[in-house]
C-alpha cells in the first residue's frame, strides 16, 4: 500500500474516533449539561448545521489552496471549539458559539475528506476503495462508541462536570490530525502538483445529484436528531445506551459498507439508489408507528417495545451509511474531475440549508402534534428517492 494511503487511513482513524466520542452523544451533552427541551434541541441544530451552508463560501474563498491545506484549517477550528468545551461549561450562548466553531471545522472537512479519498483511490477500483475508507471509518467509530459506553457506565466520563474527558480526548485527536495533514500535504504535493479547483460549480447535468442531496438533508436531520431523541426523550435512555447501540451499528457497518462499495462496482449506481430509497422509507414508517404506540400505550416502553426501538435505530445507521452511493454517482457523472470538490461542497450546503429548516420544523411538529408526524413526513419525502432512481442513467 502506498505511503499516502497508509497516512490517510491514520487520519481517518483519528477523525472517526474524535467524531465518535463527540457527535454521537451530543444530544446527551445538551440534555445533561443544559437540560434542553425538544424545541431547544431542534433550535440547536441551527448553529450545528449553519456551517454546512457557509462552507461553500469559505472553500470558494480558499480555492487557491489545496484540499489538504483547507483541511488543516478545518481541523484547527474543530480543535478550538471542542477543546474549550472540554475544559469548561460556559454559558448557554457561549456554548452555542463554540459548537458553531467546532461544527464549522467539521463541515469544511467532510467534502474535502471525500475529495481527497477520491484522489488517492485507484481509478479502476473507486467503489471498492471508498468502501474500504468508509468501512474503516465506521470500525473506528465503533471503538469510540465502546470507549464512551465504558466511560459513562464506569462514571469517569460525564457531561455534568466542567472537565469533560470525551471532549478533551477529541481535542487531542484533532491536534494530531493537523500534524498528519501537514505531512500528507508535503507527500502529495511532491507526487502530484495541486490543480486549482473552481470555488463554485452548478451544472444542469448534476440535477439529480442535487435532488438526492437535498432529500438527504431531510433524512439526515431525522436520523441524527429525532431518531436518538425518541430513545432519549420517550424512553429516557442515557449516553451509555446510545453508545452501545452505535457500537452494534458500527460493527455491522465494518462489513456492510465495504460490501456496498463492491456492490457499486458489480451492480451499478442505479440499483443501489433503489435500495437506498427503500431503506429510508421503511425506517421512517416503522419509527412513526413506534412513536404512536409509545404515546397511546399500545407498545410498552420496556421489553420488546424497547428492543424494537433499538433495532430500528441500528437499521437507521445502516441506511445512513449508503451515502457512498451518492459520492460514486457524482464521480461517474462528473464532466471534469475539477468539478468534484466544489460540487460536493455545494451539495453539503444544499443539504444543510434543508437540515436547518427541518430541525426547527421538527421541533415544532414534535411539540405541537407529536413525534410520529416527523417520521411519516420523512417517509413521504423519501418516495422522491425512488423517482430519482428511476430517472438516473449512469454509463
């Protein structure tokens, strides 16, 4: 294996671990440290998701830099935000600012991570290599979730104290990633001079990719915020429960994601888009029915009723791991290779613009009418995924 790939795997490992011990339990942090309501939880997605929109302008402004150098800047922001939260429990408003800074760094890095991976992947095995990247990433996230489960279960981790070990460890990881990216940038710059990317690309040829990304913005918000909130708010589960479920989902993902990459190379993008659409529709219909049952008492909030919620939570994680399909689809329809990074960034901005609206509306819907309607609406939107799968044609 080339030395650049080995170093990239190391960067993925630290990134996955840092995100695994922070993002997966952020809802518990909000609940334990600030006792937020469902409405406030929806509002808090605004500072978390706004960077996803702003990132297109930031990356456009920094387009004179290589993807790796922009990634270094991104990791510096991630470090600053999470490090301060790790050593203090600031006021609510200051916390929102720090969450924004950390999220800005992460959202700058997400499209660049995929772009760098595409550049490093062998051109005749793109699906397989991306599947390996994502599978490895998920495997490390599983280890991170196990670590968080152990820490909260044993009591040496807590969000109710000023010093938060989970966030401090994540800060150390981000610092190490910065150093590794500096080394990677030197190696890649020697082997392959940087080709300047356009800061902004919008093409009619990519219209179905844009539709898929916008739909994912809706689905992602339900998946990341209100799926776990069913367990936290309706079933009163804590961070250790969310962590162990994440462990199980990640363990399955270690094998599932590389398989998706191989299926992409074997069966093609179109068939995988069908599978992606059907999985989202099924997950959200079941989530909605479970909520109805918990509220009217027809499904117990213990025993089998809880097991059902755990199962759909894990299946939901499997659905989210199908994102590799959209990335490979873009790679295959790209008119020019230089379109990929700015289009990934534009797509991220689109999905986050939708996410912000959905986060707020989701909190309103949950508070006024009930959580089940959030999931039923998401299932309805997912029908559009089926339409797109019918329409796309990839050579």
